[in-house]
C-alpha cells in the first residue's frame, strides 16, 4: 500500500506494468522530500484514531511522526507553490496537531509540539511571498532564497484561489503560536478584496481567475466556482466562523456579496430542471452551460452558511446543487463524474433561475408592491412572473430536482426524504403559468463535456454530501455517497493495489452474453445480442466513433425490472472484472429522481443472459487528495456524527480540520512553540 511503496512522495503511480504496485510520481522529490501526502495522511490517521477511540500515539502514527522528526527538512527547496504547500503541508501538520490535543478541555491543553513547530517553520519561510505592494502573495517562493514570483504563463499574476485560500491556516498559526505575522498577512489580503477597485462590468462578490500582486487588479475575465477561484469563496464564510461571530465581519460581508453575485450571474437551471453554477465571461457577457467537478464544493459551502446564518434559501439551493452534482456521476456509465459536466441546452431567458433563488427573488419583488409606483411595479411584476414560471417548470420536470415548494426545515423533512420526489410530481401548477411550461424536459440531460471526460478521484461532491448529511440528517446523502463509493471500488480500484484516475467516465459499452449454456434461452440471448449490436454498436463519450445504445445510461437503473451488470476493463491491465454498479431501484420500485435513468428494456443476466460491459482505461495516477480528502470525507460521512463536529472544527480546502477559536479565544490562549525554527 501507500505506506510501503510511496512513503515520502506526494502521490503514486499505481498499476504500472513494469514496476509492480506503486511508484512515486516523477519529480516527487524535486521540491519536497517530505511529500505533501505524508502530513496529510498523518492528519487522517489521527482523525481515524479519534473516531475509533484508539489511543494516540499508535504504531502507524508513531511511524509517521518519526519520519517527520528525522526526515522532514525545510530550507533547501526552491520554486514551491505557496497555496498548495499551505493547504496541504501546513494544513496537514496543523490538523494533526489539533487532533493530538487531549479531548478534555482542548482550549487549555497542548498537543504534539513537533507538529506545530514544523508548521511554524514552514509558515515563516512562506512569508516572503507576501512582500508585495498590495499584500497579495506571489504563487511561488523559494524556501532557501526567499525569491517570490509568478510563472511567465500567468503574465505575473497569481490565481485568485492562491491569494484567497490561506486565511484559515495562517490565522491558526498565529492563534496557536502567538506570532501575529501570519494573521496580519492573511488579513491584508482580505482587506484588499474588500476595498479594491473593481471593473465597472464586474458585479460585486465575483472574483475572476487571476489577480496581479503588484497592481492588485484582476487580469482575467472568466468567473467560475471551479478551479483557480473556488476556495476563495469558501474561505470567506469559514474564516469568519473560525474566529467567532464577534470577530471582524469583513469576511462575512464579502461572502454575502459573493452569494448575491453567484445567484444573479452564475446560477442556472438546465432543461431537465437541474440547478448548477456555470462559467461566465463578464466582459463579453457570454455564459458556458457547464460545471466543473471542483465546483461541487458549493453545496457544502452554502449548506454551512445557510444553517449558520439561518438562511433557508441558501440551504435549499445547496440541496438542489447537490442533486445535480450527484447526477453528474450517476448519469455516466461508470457512476463516476467527469471533470466538467455539460448542462446545455439551457432554458430561454426568464426560465433559467434555480427554484430556491427564484422564490427568494419573487418574495423580494412582492415586498415592493405596496410602496412602488406603477412604473416601478413593472420590473417587480416581471420578476414574479419569471419566478413563477421557473418554479412551475421545475415542478413539472421529471428529474425530481429539489421541490420548489419546500419550506420546512431539514429536521422537519428528514423523515419524509424517501417520498419527497413523489410529492414533487403530484404538485399542481396554477393555470396562469401552465402555458409557459414545456410539457416535457427538452434536450439532453447532464453529460460529460467532450474533452473533459476524465475523473481524477476528486473529493468535492463527497465533501458536500458529508456536510449536508451532518446538517440535515437526510439519509439520501449517505445513500448517494455509498453509490459513489461503489463506483470508485468498481472502476477506480486496481487489482494489484491502489486506485487510479479514469480517462473516460463513459467508457466503451458493449452488450455481452453471460449465458454460456447450450439452451434455447442462450440461443435467443445470442440472437438478441447480435441484433442489438448491429443496431446500436458500442459507444463512448466522443459521440462520433460509436453508435448509441437504446439506454442513455445503460449502467443505471432499469425501471425496476432487475439489476444490470457492468464491468471495468482496462487495456493496460489486459483483463476484465465484473462488478454491478448503479443497479437502479429494487424490484417493484420506481426511479422517481431521474438521476439513475430508466430504460424500456431490461438488459439483465437473470432474464435474457445479457449484461452491459463497460470498458475503461486508467490514467495511472493516484493524487494525494484521494487519501487526504475523498476517503476522509467518505469515512466521516458514514461515521459517527460526533466525530469532528462542524460546530467545533472548520475543514480547510484540503479537508484538514482546524479547531474554531471560540468567541473569547485570542493570543492570550496560544500554545507557543518550544523550539526556534531549525
């Protein structure tokens, strides 16, 4: 496993045909002999020990600690990414430290000082990156030379997430050590976001992909919740919660501005009624109807803020987005999500606002009617009509995306979770909106975007399911998480050990005859297979070289007429393994969510001797976030809800738990460090 084969590397190449088991990633030791994975994994070991009541230090924990004590050295590495090093290495060390603190009276106890000292030493060596006119850090720094810069391809700019996702870790460093340099640097970035001059076309609360540390201005026009901007939004609300509600409200104000910007310019609903957040070019005012897998952190973020702030609209929108993120996986042949999902075609203008946001807009518009003049009422009336049409369309959609009529709290509705989608289908639509509602969903449902069909074992959707389950107690989030785990087990796990990313989540699908006996039934099955293959062929995600089989999602549900089987087959492995995935509802049940798909024919081994075979190929990489985030969030999703409770910990963007400070904690309660940086 990882401990025996990639100890000291920041990832693995499992499944090599020339080197059995794992190999370290090329260049793993160029920058960090410690790896980014080891500190992350140490935090994971501590968390599992905490959850299972195993006392620390255990054998594996002691081994990891000994490696850190004797092998981990800072000061020689150059060209280090400030953001990745902060969230992974410092975050991992701080997370492990937090969990080494005795559980009784954690605010007055100390943890493993080695971990805190290492985090402090590395933090000091990252500070030169903040020596800019604006306080925005460069993305790259040399730990030996202190030279900070950005690569030429970025034209001197940092990514927005690089500058906006350091606050949790740096605030924790100052809180625990009493050295205010870290929190001062982080707060200067937040202050810049609050006071910066913004382009006139860019609405408040939205942050394009790149920002220049010298000028403090954005150098990109692309706005997305995907990579290079994502965690900036997340750290606004988590940073405020970390320091307590009595702390500076600047991060909270920035977050609320962001929610308004996201609602007004990025949030849409697809033709199948699926809420999503797309990609907007604000200068050209063009919109891409697609959503990154990375952006699936958004449901968890909005659920956390919705509960913390008592905002039911944010929580409702979070649940809508979570269903769409699950659909991104469930609508593929493997049950794995693509890197980018295509939600086009969208609806005409006026019918493209997610239900939760439409109702909020309608309510706000209605409040204006009493005091407004006739001329002022026109926009309000249009907003109400648009909101009603969008809500009516959502209720008519067969996809079953979150009910627009839902207004009860999560605790009040958790008991009716299983019947919720049936109630949506039964809801009546008023006559005045009937004409504006298409009788059926139009266009294609969510699907992999051509050119971005791969899966990297990303954690974001699992993270959101974990947060939503903790906050709502709805069993469906565990159900969906279990389906996703089964997909990883079936299509990403390698026989010789480890997991790998998948090059194409659609794979190549074939009908196979599983009945080898010489019987009339076998002959009939063979004839059916030949006819089906001739009519439909095989297909993948390229949409050009393979014919499409009759079911949009053959690995999905089959209308309750039995289980369909699928298998993962990698050309690099030269073999096939059969494992059911996304088999659909049990016999007699009906798939009301629309997430798994239905078919008018049952391709089942029990009835016809036929099954779907999905052939996939691997990219051969196991990224460190698979261990640090994806598996950790799965563990927490299915574990005891009292393990790392959200009212005590904030998870950084690499899933490392950092303890909330509390309303009165401050520098006077810091731990300090025993040794100066070596």
